[in-house]
């Protein structure tokens, strides 16, 4: 039998409203008792008595047994979630930055206080990837997980490639639709997919990784020259996070744009859609596909966690608890395309190999191999130059 959940909800933005819309259409033995908001003057569709600006009203209410945290502020979210777990309340969160930065501590709190934290909505919107990694692949050897984890960046790249929009115009459309924040750097800079990759890797490989140790280079320097290069080679550019098992002891993780060939599952993933590609030893390659941005898609993932809590579901972190031996390895070499403006930049970067170099009035680029550690070290120089970098395995295979 399912138990009744009495919910305290933090945040009533796009996802919070989407969640409420979905809950109101179903009979799930769930009651939203109180909603904490930041702005009391904003006109809302629900009765004023349902809202409060004091989070303590929710956290200290003994009748509330479940907290749903859907705010943007990672530090405030950490305070809410840790207090709730320590008080024995179960929690559902969609704050990928907070979870990625504190996952090892959050796991310890769950074990210590017997509470449960679920966060399907923090990774890839409506796609049920965490539960599948936790349950379906719990005994499977995974070679890699990768994909399109950020609907905002994919929307922007799709609009530029398919409709000829300029970068700024595509970004504004994403913001107007609620896919991207006013400050879009978390999305276009690759931070958002990095946090999601770290969370997914914890369930896929049993590793807890510090976000500062994982390379992320985004699409903020993407130009029409890069689009033309990709199209001439019948490729598409996608922002792709990757976690790849190198051997029995080492794992590589990084987030950079990728030149994707037609044979890749990700080639046809467009607009705000996300996709997770899982390559396994026995199940081979599988693709999970769905909307990764928007109130209702993410709200549906949050609701799936809430529904699971009615039956006392919790993550077991099986691979971490049973056989985690992997360590992050940043000496792995990535084949890349770098379009650059300044020759001085290239002279500062150590290439493991150079497959091709092109110089012209319109375009300067290099195809070559660079260690992840070198890219982490030179990342800011690359961005400051206005250079664009993308993984280019299909163009450098013979090397």
C-alpha cells in the first residue's frame, strides 16, 4: 500500500507550476500543504494561504513528511535539503549544481538519518536515466555514457543550423521559452551538463567526482565559420558530456561540443530534446530520448520521484557500495577541432598529435589530439581568444 505524502514545496517557477499542474490532474494520495516563494507580490493562480516566504514554516512543520526543492539558488537548496534529511523528511530535488557539488555528503546523510533523496528531475528532464542506471544497469559493465544533457544549448544549436538564426537571436528565443536563464552561462558554458554528467556517473560507475576536476567547454564561442566547417563535412555540432571507462581503474569525464556524424544517434536530436546514449558490454548501445527542458517534462520527472516515495523507494548506490574502484583520469587524449583567431594561442597549447592544420583569411583551424589536463589548464585562454573547440574523432581516426 502507498503511504500518504504531505508536501512542502520550495519554489513555484516553471517547474514548480508544471509539477502542480500534473498533480492536480491525478489522484495520488498527495497533498501540497505549503509552498515557499521569494516574491510575495507576484500574482499567482492559487490561494494566498498556500504560500509563505518563510522556509522554516515548512521545515519545522511535523505534518509535512516530504520536501520538494525546486529553486535556482544552489546554496539555499543545500541548506533546505540537508535540514530536511536530518529531520527525517524525504526529499525530491532538481538542483543539479547542489547535488553534484555535495553528492558524497548527501549520501552519508541519507544513510545516517534513514531519509531518502531522489533527483531524477535534475538530469535530462523527462528522461528516466537515473532510475535505469540504478536498477536496470546495476550489474552491467558500462563502457560509456554520453549524450545531449542540456536542452537550452541544443535548442540554440538547432535554431542556428536549421533556421539560420544568429547565436544571440537563438539564445533570446531559448530564454523567452524558459529553456535558458537570463544569465545563460550555466547552459552555454557547459556547466549544467557537467553537473548532470557527474550525477549520472555516480550511478553508472559508483564514483563521486569534484566538479572542479571535470573539463567543461561550451558553445559560447560558436560561429558561422564552425557551422560551415561542420556542414561541409556532413557533420552537426552538439554539446556532448561524456563519461568513458578507460580500464578497470580509470574513468575519463568531460563536456565539450562534438562534431557528430550521421551514423551517431545524437545527429537527429534537435531543439530542447535530450538524449542519453549508454554503451554497455552486454546490452550494447541504447538511447534514451525525451524533452530535457520545460515545466511539464521536468515536472513529470519530479512527480515520478514523489510517487516512488509513496512506496519508500531510495537509491542504493549499488556500484559505489559494492565495487567502486574507478578514479578520474585527466591524461586521456581527446581528438579535437580548434578554430582560433590568434596564432599565439596555438603556440601555448601542447598537442599530442596534429592531423591537419588550415590557415586562410576566413578560417584558421587545427585537427589534433590534446590531453584533458592540458585543456583544463588552457581553457580560459581558449575562451578569451574567442576560439571554438569540438571533439573531432570522426575526422582524426587514422591518427
